[in-house]
C-alpha cells in the first residue's frame, strides 16, 4: 500500500492575494487590519457619494453588454445609469440631480466611442493564476480580444471615474493591472500584454504593454507585500499590540478614510472630508 503523507509532509496551501488586499496593505496597514482582520470591524463613516457614483457607472457599463446588440447605445446606458444612481452621500437633492446630469454626459460620450457589436471576452470577470506560493485572483472590469502579430491577444481594461486623469506611467506602474494581465492570461489561455485605464470623465485611455520581465517584476512586488502581510499577522498572534503590528500611514487620504474615527493618527493627519467632497458638478461633456 502507498504510504500516506504525514501532516508535516503535506504541501502548504497557496496564499490567497487580491489586488484590493495588496493595495490596501501598501497604502495603510492599519486600514488593512480594520478591513480584513478585526472582527467585528470598527464602524465605518458615512457612505461617500463618489463611491456610489463609480459603482453606478461600472454597473451601467456592465448591463449595457448584457443587452441585445440592436439596442445597445448611449440611451440604453443612460437608462441603466439612472436606475442605478445612488441616493446617499450627497449634500442635497439638487447636487444629486446635477451630478447625474454631469456623469450622464461623460457616459454618453464614452459609449459613443465604443464598438458595441464586438462582444468582450469578459465583463466584470473574476480571473486567477498561481505565482510561486501565491494564488492571485481579481475581478476585471472588461477583457477585450484583439488580433496580435501571432494570433488573438487580450486587453485588460479598468474603468476610472475619479478626478485625476491617468497617464501611461500610471498604467505601466499599476500592480493591479499587472495582476489582472497575468490572471487573465491564465484564465483565458490567451496571451495578454496590453492594459488600459479608461477615464470616463475625460475620455482619455492610458495604455501600457508589459513584457514578461516587467510582469515578473510586478509579481515580485506582490510577493514582498504578501510576506509583509504574513509578518504583521504573525506579530499580532505573538502578542504585539495591534496598532504596532499594523501601523498607520497617515496622509491626505486620511480625510476620507472609512475608519478615520477609529484612528488617532489619521484624525491628526488631515481634516475630515464631507461625504460629497468629490461629487462632480461641472458642465457635462
């Protein structure tokens, strides 16, 4: 009979990582702890209007691809957007309505540039891949297929609705996009080198193409962060105070952190923001 492996001989389970977890820890270990470690977590602040707006835009674009080709278009996208528009976080009803008009202009202009007959390979698709002892997974906004020099290739697309207009450097240096590219390639069994940030407010598309070396460089960064996450968890288990194992990284973003009320360093670093501080109120495009 084949001898069974003892517990000390069993392979170790892969460490699960997602772009959201890696980015959260890199940005602020204290916020990572509040989000993923503490149970129950500290109370969150009031909902942010801009978070609901971003979610509405993403979901409207997702719903657009679920419609028959014949009815896809700006009007269909705006109908979806109106049905998804958030009700909380705004200063008042006037601001809520005005921001809907502004974002409707963005979305309509963006949809007009799209080839709505070319169905993407994936919409809000979860992708995953192993790397060393890591199990990488994430949810991609959109995965397109294009014709490359050696056959079909994938393009990872990430929608952006914030004020900052992304650049090619932003796309090239994004750990999140690199993880998505590696995971999409594994999930769809198709080469993936190109990533794009689609900024809905401006219509700007910031693109970058990875090589195997640049992808591996980003994956090594992820592995280092995963090691740091494990170290913090081990220190906490060994009795190190939670705020020491997961230190705060105070900065301007503390003003709109969900857990600001539970973090003295965050409260000292930046004044509290109103829930509607990032609501767009300019002229529609």
